C-alpha cells in the first residue's frame, strides 16, 4: 500500500510541471480588439473630432447683416411700403475683428484639439494596460485552477487509500479524516476559483466590448524578459512621449494663445456698412458708407478686458504647475515600475531555481522517510502542499512581472518594443 501511495505522488509530481503546450489567445490580438471596440475609446475619439471642428468655427468671421429701412411711409401703403414711401434704404454691414484676434483664437482651438488628441492616446495606453493586466490575471487564475484540480485528484486517491487502510486496520482514523478534510477544503477552493475566473473574464469582456459571459481558452505562457533599463533612460523617454504630459503642454499653449487674444481685446473691432438710398420720385439716388468701432477702453467696460487678461495669466501659471506636478508623478511611476519589474523577476528566478527544487527535494525526502516509517503520513501531505504552494507563488510572480511591464509601458507612453527601438 505504501508503494501505491509513493507511485501516486511521483506520477502527480511529474504532472504538475509548467511547460505544457495549450491553445493560447494572443495578447496582441486582444489589445487590437480593445482599441477597435472599446466604447470609452470610441467616445473619446468622437470628442477629439468634435474639438477639431472648433478651429474653423472660431476663425470664421461673423455673418454679414443685410436690411431695408423705410422712411415716411404712410400706413395706408401697407402691405407695400415701397409704393408710397419717400425713401427706402438698402444696406449690408460686416464686422471686421482687429487683426490677430481670430488667428490667436484659432491657435487656442488647435491646441485644445491637440490636447484632447493626447488625452485620447493616454486613454489608449490605459486600456492597453487594463487588457494586459486582466489577461495576465486570467493566466494566474487558470494556473491556480489547474493546481487545485491536480491536488483534488491526488487527495481523492489518498482519501480512498486511507479509508481502505482504516477498514482493514492497517491505517489510522486521523490519517483518513485529515485526507477527507483536505479534499473538502480543496473542493471549496475550486468553487471559489471558478468564481474568480468568471470575474476576471467578465472584466476582460467588458474592456473588449464582448458579451459579459464570454469565456477564454487556456493561456499556456506569458513571461517575456525585457532588457535591464535604468531610470535615467526611461524617464527621459517618458518626458518626451507620455501623452498626458504632451496634453498638458498643449494646455499651456492654449492658455498662452487665449492670453494673446485677451490682450487684443483692448483694440477695437471695425464695423463697415454700405448703403444704397432709393429716393422716391427723384433721380437723386445715392450710396453711403459707414465706419464704426467699439470702444473697449471705456471706463465702464475696461474691467471686463483687464480681468480676462489677469485670468489667463493665472491659467497659464496653473497649467505650468500642473505640468510640473504630473512630470514628477510620471517619474515616480517609471521608478516604481522598474523596481517592481526587478523584484518580480528576482522572485521568478528564486522560485524557479531555488524554492521549487528545494520543495521537491523536501517531498522526496519525506516520501523516503515515510517509506521507512520515520515520519507520519501527514508530513507527506504537508510536504506536497509546499510544492504546490511554491508553484502557485511562481505563477503569481510571473503575473506580477508581466503586469509591471504593462505599468512601465503606460508610465513611459511607449510599448516595450518601441522602448527597445529608442534605447540602444
């Protein structure tokens, strides 16, 4: 019977490796699908397009005005006031803004549209990170489910063996009850893991704009080693490429253009009117022209313009401070991602090269001791649980390592491949 138990353990141990080939969804395909179909991205893109249309709106002149004036027209002539009127004036007038106002307003609108465009790109980076993070978490949950199923199969066999041993009087009731308790715990864990898997799949489906109850095939592997970049290299790239920082630069330029526009408000706009006077009953019709200007420097209206200038100056200072704060935040995100990548990689190597081999050696030693009667059956189970726990921690380290890479991509504003091309 002991040899049977040893054979079960050895076969089960050989079946819990981490190199099995299974159908695997492509992370790049899922990212591309999210960028195409995510509703949040579609809304942000529509908003960007809407902001771009404002450039033509603000740079266009006001519509001209046309009109007719009737002078000394008897009431009896209604509904044809021209018939008996003494004079009919036809006019057209156009407001011409002071030179530079519309161009500055156009610059402001262009920078505003560019800011929305960069915010859209920043949202893209965030969506990519979320897809990858959920994908890697799904991988980890799948591995935990695999481990749980393998462990259940082992404990079921061991429970049957200990029950038969107890029935024939060669085993203890404690061994049988412990095996049954461990199996019940694993079954309960398996139910919870299935729930966890469905939750992760739901989150991933939501980002992809798929039905919430969709499932995903088994993911075989995710680990992808990256070069050992340093903070100086990546922070420089982040300052140049992070869409959030680019958006804030455009925000500063937009406020600068608005300041230039507000300063030009001190200068008057020009109204030009062209009129044709039709003098009834004579041949003395004639043309007239009128020029008019507004007076923004009037003491009862100048505060409106000076206040706008002061407001825009404050807005520029605020935007600059926000940019500096975001720049510091980006630097912190880059550094944190690098630290996490390094520590997670070290954990992967530790579990793969040290912890798992040591746990397997401990199990082998415990099996040998149990075979010779120098240890208890429960020690064998505990030793094997150490192996399973070590492998679970190994897969978790893989997940954390790849999620840290996704965080780094978002922090820098570039994919790992793009970073490799720029850092040579």
